[in-house]
C-alpha cells in the first residue's frame, strides 16, 4: 500500500510461514511484556492478533505474535483447530499424554502452582491460562510435564521420530535447526512488567532458527555450537544438542522470568549433564 508519504511497509526478506516462524516478521507487540504476548495471561481473544507491527518485516528480530499467526495458518491449511491438529499429528503419536491446551481433572490434581519471588519470599499465585479461549496460540499455552517434553526433544534429536512415530521429516528438522535470520541477531529484551519478567540479555551473536534460539559458538556449560534452545515464562528452560546427542529440560514454576537463581541452577544442571557424558 502506498500513499503520499510513500510505501507504508517494506518486505526486506522472504515471506510466508517460514518468515513468521523466524520471528522477524515485525509482529511484536506494543508494550511487549519482554518475550510474552500481552494476551498470554489474559483472555486469549482474537483481537490480540490485530496489533500493529513494530518494524518492517525482515528489519529486526523481536519476540512477539508471529508464531501465533503461524498456528492460524496451520488451522487454515489443515481445516482443523490447532489443538486437534497437534493432538493427531504430534502429541498423540509421540505419546505425550500429559500435554494439552486444556487440562483434565487428573492433570489438575498434579498441577504445580506458579509462585512469585518477592522480597518476603515465595508467594503462591493464581496464574492460569484460560481453559476455553477464543483461539489457541501457536507460540505457547500448552500444559505439560518434564517427561512429556523430553519426548519432544528426543524426537528432534532423532530427526523427527521417536518411539516408532515419524512426525517430522529429517529435512524439516534440519531446516528448523539452521540460522533463519541471516546477519540479524536476537535483541536484548527489556521488561515492562517486572512482576512477570526481568530483563533478558542474550549472549552476543545468538541466532534464531525456525522456532529455536541457536548458539553459533560453544557455551561454557558444554553445549555444542549449533544447539537449539528456548524457555517458558515460569523459568522453564530446555536445550537440544545435536552434536553430543543430548537434550535437557529444567522446569520451575517461578516468576518473574529469567530469575537469577533459577538461571544459575539451570546452568549448573547443564554443566553436570555434560560432565557426566
């Protein structure tokens, strides 16, 4: 679209679903809660997907709602709701029986409460995602367990298959594991909601693949260059090391995100894993 002032939007690179998953489509949020969409702890209404871009696509990396749009694309192509598609094509085949957008009574009895770290110690919160949202996010919102999530990580380590189920082609896994942002790097994320997240400063030069953070250089913990990683709001972290053939999950239910003690404990855990190999 062009007007008197010239083009309103520039496409600097690529396009399509791959572009969305690369998180450089410009679809971050005004008033972003660090890496957390503003509707994450709200009502999950469709209007949240209409927020404006903060940059021209391909101009910068910013964590936002791009992957949620990719989830909507899956629904259009498949003709299914995202939860149904994921159950039939990913969660069910991998045996991830404790993973879903909506939790049943058996899961609720085992649900770990999210705690907030305060000057007076930990405080239990009533934080919970809506159980009947207008839409399911492609970028988050699943309930799961460490054991279930390890099944997903092992699938990635084994080229898209686990326990006899092939859910991704090997070439798809390879594409997901490659730098998808060319010479861009992952920007530091500054919080506007200290109760939910601290500031996050990435190690210099970190890259983004198709839904994973990638470290181009080896890390002091022992993690190989080219490994994949990401995290969840309540200080849950994981990594996938295709070189050493090892993956790990460190999960807490603590706010705010990027808690110094949680990060230190996760790093110590990771070092211990590599020392034991």
